[in-house]
C-alpha cells in the first residue's frame, strides 16, 4: 500500500486492492471452497497460529492435527477450478516447523515472515524508548 506515501493514493486505490480472507477456524476450513468462490476475493490466507488455537492447541501451532487442517486448505485452494478467469491465490505464514521455502514448494503465492501485531509492538516499543531517552 502506498497510503500516506502517494498523494494520489485515494484516486487509484480501489483499482488495486488485494482482498484477502484468513482461514483461522475449523469452521472456515470446512467452508474454504465456498469462501474462495466469493466474488471479488483475491487470496486465501491460512493463519496457522490462530487455527491451531481455535482447535485447542494454543501453544502448539505445529500440532499434527492442526497441520492436517492446513494441508486441507492448501489442497482445496490450489486444486480449485473456479468459473471464468477467477483465480484465488494462497498465502500463509512461515513458522518454525514450516519454513518459507517449504511453503513456496507447496504452491503458496505469498509467504509472510512476520505478523502485524509483532511489527506494531516492536515499532511502538522503539518509539517509546526513543522518547524515554530523549527526555
């Protein structure tokens, strides 16, 4: 996004939006094909940490049962034949038990290495420390 960087952003942003839906519950895993068929959706992103927490494995995102559910989503999204030109991309997060190169090998179109909460937290902590030392 170029929000805040490009003064003309609001003139063109709606033409270039990336509409993503995260799969983070067992219910969503069961409905992934229905979700992916939603008009205007560009990408399905698997949230392995939230999915495993939803399944009762809050401290174990590498749990075998959670990994099986992630595999179901991968196969469903990558194997879809949608009408017309529609194509849904697959995105996910690299994890200690599932490295970026492995995700790419399996067909992921986008691999994230960091999560927004951690990035915001780290930026906020850095900002606080800057002002503490400046005072």
